[in-house]
């Protein structure tokens, strides 16, 4: 890739043209995409991009005219957040946990983001009063056991604001866990320094979940950032989106999950793509996803196995959709046919 001037985030089509990532002739067409959906490519991600238009890093972050194509089954709120937003910044879909979205900006903008209609550089962060109201919502409901900080990317907050937010959550007696969803350790790993790591210190369990989709994203700098977090005693998990032309084959996911586990990150979720507007060119079928997961079962350690999940459109929750390896045997009581990792079938009878 052509080095970007002054190692700054590329935030519009002219920046991408100037960096040599987009052809000048495509400028006008892509400006229509950028007018609708936020553009942002960090220097670390720009450095990883190959010249081929099919490069998996390019596909994730460079705007594409295909984003202007929508279909009837796509929805600006595919996971139904709006239905479950009792106060600004809170999504309360499950009884024991809530999402808290303090900020709507990110270090990079993924072209398949399910919140793409809401996030961006001008994305609305919570004011101090709104954040306090969101925290009060949690304080007043003892059934809430976990708060998940998301957005946007909560780790782009200043370390002072992040420290105060974590401390406020840490002081809520009925909370058991604080989870943080972020792309920062792979998208801008040098940002994960000692001050940020210290801002996450708490008596309660703090988990950081890294969004990472391709093994090339696990660079030496990303591994160093992850090491800084894990050395501070923070458990690390990952979430990956299954994306056509990026990672929809067993070999790529095998390499990704091995790289993450070697960096002390436990693969947690493999998401089937949400039906957000303009993301159809990234979509795979569930059957294809199940075949990939079945293949992974045979080739990688259990440490490398995430849950393949679907967020049911309309806000009905997240469910596992991986292949089923067990079915009842016909004409037998308490007997099952079990499929092994190589596709063989075995009869299993439950002990009396």
C-alpha cells in the first residue's frame, strides 16, 4: 500500500485516493457511499491492504458501490435495538444484562457494520447527564448482572472518561461482570497503552472482547497490545463475523482462531452476518457457515472453537446455529446417532 500522509486515519474518499487505496476514477461514485455510511481506515489497517480488490482487508474497510444496493429483507436496525432502549444509551434485551453505548464513533468503520446507520465521526456520544441516567437505570435494577460497553467503540473514549465509567460500574453492588467490545487492539494497537490499560482496573471481572475477522489482522503490534491487556489480568475473548470473500473458508478461520488463541484470546462468537442495509455482498448462507464450523471441529483444538450464532432479526435474541451432531435413533428409546468430526455416524444408547 502507499503510505498515508502523517500516519493519520483516512476519513474520506479524497484521503483514500491520496493514499493510493482508491482509483481517482472511482472518486465520485464512492462519495455517494461515504455520504450515507461513515468511512474511516486506520494507518494499521491501511498498511495491511494488498493491491488486489479482493484483498480481505480491503473488502472490510474500503467503501464499495455495492453498499448502495439494498433488498427488502435488510433493516436499518437488524437486531432490534430500538425496541429495547428504555433510556438513551441502554439496550435491555435480556433480563440479566444490558448494552451501554457511551459513544458512537470507532477507530475504523467496517463496511458490514450492523449499526452502520448510527455510527460515524459525528455519531452522537452520551452527554454527562445522559450517561448518568443510563447508569441510574442499571443501579435501580438488581437483576442486571452484566453491563456490555459497546457503541461505537468504547475504548476510543479518553482514558479519564473510560476510567470514570468503569469505576462507576464497579461501584454497582449487584453487577458481576463488565464486558467491553472493541476493535482498537487490532485497528489501532498503539492506542492500547499503559494509561488505557490502567483505566480498565476494577474489583469486578472486566472482560475485553476483540472484533477480529482475518488472521492478517493479528499483527506483531496487535499481539503486543493484546499482551498488555492480558498482562494486566484482563481476560480476552474474540468475536468474528462470517464474511463472504474475507473468511468464509475453514483454512482462514483455522489460521485466525489459532492466532488469537496464541495471543491469549479465546474465540467466543462467530456471527452470521446481520441483514443491515447495503451488506448483501458479504452474505453467506447458514448451510455454508455450518459446513465451515463442522470442518473446524475436525481440525482445531476446542480452545479455537467459537459459538456460531445468529441474532434473530427484530430483536428476538442471539441463538447458536452450528451443525447438530446428535439426533435420536429411529425406533429406539434413549438411543442416538452421533456424528463424529470426520462425518462418521455412531449409535449411542443412554445408560439405564
